[in-house]
């Protein structure tokens, strides 16, 4: 019960005014007691999802669970995250505390310097992307991993209920919803098997993964070419995942490597063209101080003086923030 109440307080952040949450909160004690009873009696059943689409930046199908189920997701996450996080490799950066895209791109910069010996020799990058990542997570494989890693049958059974609550249209045994907090942790648990394969079996020293994007840096192009079929074979056999055929390449740092929204060069990085176009399209539609401040914060992580000045000029002349920026 303590975990459910703590999860509720965390769940409420920035969500108090949403109607479904207000309705749940009207009878909070009864609702939490009912959920607790179902969990205790092992009769809990996950409900259905409400589907909608967002553009972030490409179209994505989001599936939103009920407040009751999302409260459980938070309660599960509060217990499982601190248990699993120490088991992840250091260079896994997606949906982890003290990680994220900015630390991932800084790590990429540091690795590029090491491999190239401070840019005095050629450094090669193998860049890969997994095809339809969330939609292809295999339920049985995930549950087998959870059973092996956790060992508590009741916990695994509850997680199986959450995992089995969603599937793709074509296959009832695959897929995780993008809208679930638990999905973020579960895909990291799933891909942790691959991370350890890359580090222990392939002995890749300079490897970084963020969700379904990963890179391996090395001074030898032929070495990376030999790794690629081994990577594809492991993903297919162990995790039933495949590489995106149009998003796999091997190229030099000097030629510019597109990774996590930035194009990386030896001595600088700039936002990819699609990011810049989307940014100015959004600014044309919504020239608010908060939006401008958000984009300036993003641009501060790269070599973007000219772009930042252009963003500042997009503020209305009478804005109180114009002089501050």
C-alpha cells in the first residue's frame, strides 16, 4: 500500500487537471484499496488502451492505459528500476536517471577523440537502428528474460499481465505500447541482453546505445564490417529483432555522423537538417518565450551560434525576454 500511495504522488506531477485523473482522485481511497486487493488476491487484470497519434517528429502511435493501470505501472517502476539499473551497462543512455541524449552525444564525442587519438587518425563508426523496435518486442522472450533475472514467480506473473495487455494488430505475441512507463524499462531489460553480448562476446570497447539506436567506433573499417553480420544474427536469433536496412552505415567521423538528432564532426556538431526545419516550422506557428527558451537550451549543446541568433530574432519585438536572451 505504501508503494501504491507513493506511486500516486509521483504520478500526479503535472497531471492534476486532467479529467480522467480528477475522476480517479474523487474516490482515491476506494480505488487504491480496490487495486491493492486485486494485487494481493492475484486477480488483477490490465484494462484496454486508448490509441492516438502524435508527431514527435515522425508519426507515432501512442496507447494510453487507464489511470488505475498507469498507477500500477508507476508502482512497478519504483521497485524494478533500482533493481535493474545497476545491471545495465554504463553506455546505455535511454530512459535512465543521470543519462539521456545529451550525455550520450558527449560520450560519442569523447569516444571519437579516443579512437582517432585526438583526431590525428581516421575513426570509423558503425551506426545501426532497429526496425520497428517497440512493435517487435517478443512477449515470450521478454518474460523468459524477466523470469531469469527476477526469479520471483509472482512478480513475473504480474509483469506478464502487463506485457500481455498489448500486442500489435498482426501478432498477439509481440509489441509493447509506447505510452507505458513500464515499456521504457522493459525495453532496456530486453536490450540489456544485446548490450552484454556486444561488450562481452564482441569485445566492442566503444559502444553506445540509446533505445533502438546504437553505434560502435573503431579505427578499422574492416573490423566493423565483420561485426555487422554477427550483430544481425544475434538480434534475429536471440531477440527476434532486425536492423533497419536503410539506417545502417559505416562512415568516418570526418564525413559527419548522424546520431541522436545531431551530425557529429571531429571538432563540432550541428543539428540535423530535419531538426532545424522542424524547429523553425514550430517557431513560425508558436513564437512564445518558453518555446524560444526551450530551443535555445537544445542548441546550447552544439556549435550553433548562428542558429541561436536566428531563433532569438524570432521573438516578438515587444517581448520582455528579448533583451535577456
